[in-house]
C-alpha cells in the first residue's frame, strides 16, 4: 500500500441519509425533478439489449448532442462518471507523483484528496478579500483547480482571469464550473490550450443520482485524457439521461430561474436573521453566525430533520453552506432558523 | 502532461458498433437478458427523488445483499463502476510511480495500460505450457494481476495458487474473477491479507451496459481503497440493478447452465472445423487456424456481419476469441465459418 494513501484522511462526502426523513439542504442537490425527457430516454433504453451490451466508450451520442448546445466541437468533449471522474482523469494525466496540484482556498476540499492520491503536493492560495484570483499568481503548479462559482462561498470571478492564471502558474488549469449554470456567464469559450473546463449534470440538471459530468478541452488534449479514463466510464442509462437532459435547455432555464429567485430570497432572509451571508451565484448560500456557534445551529437544524453543510476551514473559519431548495423547503428552513436564533 | 501518458498507446476496447446489425461475439457480452428482477428494480428507482439526489457512497444496500450470497462480510466489499474501476482503484492504492505491476501473459491487456497510466513498470511472466502459474514465481512486484479464468485462453488454474504467488512476489495480488461464474470453482474465500478478488456483473449477470463490479478484500484494506475511489462511483440505477441481479441466483444458474452447454458445443464444432481450440471455463473460446490466417477469418466474418475478437500477442501469436452466444447465434457463426473455411 502506498504511504501517501495510508497517510491521507480521505474525502468525506456530505451526509446521505438512506431514509427520506430529512430535508436535504447539504449537498447542493436540485430540489426540482429532472426534465421529463430524461425519464423518457431512460425508459427507451431500458431494454435487455442495451443493458447486456457495453455502452459507447466515448459517449458519441452525448458528444454530438451537447456540442452545438455548448458551442464547441464534439471532439472537445470528454465524458465522465460525474465531474469527480473528470477531475480524477485530468489529475492523473497531468500531475506526477511529487508534482504540484494547487487550488484557491477556501474551496472544494476534494482537490486536496486528488493530490494526495496522486502522491503530489497540494498547495493553496487564498482568494483575495473580494473573492478574486490574486495577482500575480504566486506559485508554479502542474495543475491549478479553480471552481467558478466557488464553493462554499458561492462567489464568482471573471472567467477570463484563468488565462492569466494559466500563464503565471506555468501549467494546466481546470476551471471547475459545477455551478456555472447558476451564474451570469461562464468560461466554456476559454477551453483551449492549457485550460480545461469541467461541468456536471448533478446540480443544474437534477441528476446527481445518475453520475454524469464532462470536460471541454482543447482537441489535442482530449485523446490524452481518453487514454486515462476507464474504457466504459459512463453507463448506457446515464448516457441516455444526460443526452436528454442537455437537449432540454428550456427546462433548464425554467428551474434555474426559479432557483435564482429562491436563492435571492434565502440570502435576504439570512441577513434579516442577523447572519452574515455572501451574495451567491451558485445554488447555495454561505452564511455565518456571530452569536450561536455555527456548529450548534447545524446540530439544532439536524434535530429538526433539516440537513445543511457545516464546514470548517483551518485558514478561514467555519460556517454553514445552505443549498437552495424549493420555496416551501426554504420556508421550513427559515422557520426553524428563526426558532433556533430567537 | 505526464510523459508516461503521452508515450502510451491507450487501451482499445473491442468494437462497439452503434447500430444493431452485427452479431456481436467479440466482447464477451451475455446473449441472454438480465434477470427480470433487474428491470423491476430500475423501474422502482426511476423517481425524481432518486435521480436528483446523490447515491449511496459505499453502496451499502448492495453490500448487505451481496455479502451473505458471497459468504463474506459487507465490510469486505468494495463497489466499482465496472471491474475496470476496481482494477484502477487497486492499482492507484498500491502501485507507486516507478513501481512494478506484473501479470501473466497472454492475458487481459488492460493491465498494461493501468501500469502505464500510473507511471509504473509493467512486467509479464508467461503461463506454463498447461496454463498454470510458473513455480517459483520469478519476480518481485507491488501488484500482480491474475485473471482466472484467463482471457483470451479461457483456461483455469487452482485458485489457491495465488497464496503462493502473493508470498513469492512479495506484494499484493488481484485475482481477477471476471469470468469465475462460468468456472467450476472460485477464489472468493482467499480474499484476505494481500489477496484481492475482483468481480464484474458485465458477463454472467448480463449487465455490461450498467457498469458494475466489486472487489472482495481484507476488511483492513477496503477502507484504503475507499479513500481512492470517487465518492459516488456507482449510480443509483446501477446499484439497484446490481443488487437485484445478485439476489437472483436462480436466474444466474439457469443462464449459466445454458451458456456452458453452448460453450461445449462451440468448442467441439471448432475442432471439427479443423481449428485448434482450447477447452474453456469462461464464456468464450479461443481458437486458431493453421490454414487461412486468423485475421482473414475475422475479416470474412465481419463482412457477414459477425464480430469476433481478433487478438495478436507479440509473444504468443494471434487467434480468435469467440464469445458464447445463444445456440442459434452459434449456429449462424458455425455456418459462416464452414463457408469461409471450405
């Protein structure tokens, strides 16, 4: 067993209780159902012949459907078993043992685990006070992972900043756009040269259960990533679901608009409750209490069968990341918070 | 980009034509449908709530269902997105950059790709003339991958031989039992200490399309592998399908019996056609022609819309690996072979 594996703690995903008794506002799942087209597509593929045969290795049907929607070439798209698979593939292709994977902080804590699994050094650079990328970027890295919008803050920077980042860090950059569908713009058009854009269907497309993500990258890079991925990394039902979901942009626009309205309402209500919150461009809001400890609030919500994500960063402190639910779910949350904080 | 990635050729999976016009006897898919319980389980899980939420990270429902059937503890089971995912996880946990991954030869060519991705040395040891593990095992390795039954030969060795192999190679051993359900016995009971048994539902359970495999290992090892796997590596529909499939052992026994009967018929017919074939304990038969070149036979079958797997090993030569189909599919194959060879 490699010493880096024995030594590492391992990434701990948010709580996923098996029963349905909790209101889950802890892992940024979408409260709305997936597009009805997704169910039709899965039903259509639910045949003996589809299940017993291997799926398309490169997901060509998805690539051909997604390319014109994303404004890229099919050959620029790499399919993944969730965007965690994309991040894993890119890390394995780029970062050698003893190399450097860097990230901004506070941010997605999986980046650290990816570096540790690879036996690489993990270095972090704090965001600026207004949640931008520091200028100049202070260190060299084989790979820098930058989420935009960022988790847990929900903040957003101008995506073209990654051009500078790629130049100054001297390596590759993953622009992790897991939450980009909730933001005013995105960096898809930047996916060339050393910049790779990562996306997931877990959040905006309500498909966390089926595991589908993709990268958009330079067409020279994608064949290298294909060497690293498992041959059949996406299954036949996930591919069908993802293809149907990305085709239904009208449905995406509809639930996105609802979520953004609820997000703004949640943000304002948190401020009214006396919590400090950060304006968010994602499907969650980060907030902190200056009175009752954040962890106590988390615990008291959990007692009321409401799960939010308590997070504690050594160099940033702790707080609560609250997923944007439906309006009635957020009403329940706010009612509970009023009781707890009163 | 790491030099080992740029340099490697990449694993090329068997042809997966998108249309249904070919009789596919090339990638060891099962010709029979999955258990009817699989369809019921997928339908039951095809709800908005299941699709929009993350699946169980460790697949506890599958582990609890599978453990008593396999005669192991749930904590000994690691879930994988196909057994390729299992092989990837185990390799990443055990083999450092510059380390040694070894395999027998001729065998599953993915092992080489796994070593190359990891930046490790890939060493091979030929099977003995009667397809056993050489004694003594001649080299030290961090990890040795041994498939049993082996592909492409379909041959089988006494699984307890891996105890000796683990001792003599000084490292871990993956006993790759992708085809074990077609063999007279298996090595599940050996999954402790440094021996890891890998399984897939792609072959015997007719579920190549949904991507599900698992490992059985020492309960001290599984937590290390969990650190390396993606948090949600198996999706909600695959988990439901796999759980239903493994519970239906009666159905497995039924289609396995049919396949074994057809396998023996195929083997005998190949001999009658003047081909040299090896007795198989898997769901395929390896054969060679001493007349018309094997590649020409492959090509002529393909012209007749029948796909078999042409394989060529530098140290072993070439041949055809023919998947056991239904009786009528094998009739079609044999008819075509008779025409081609006459």
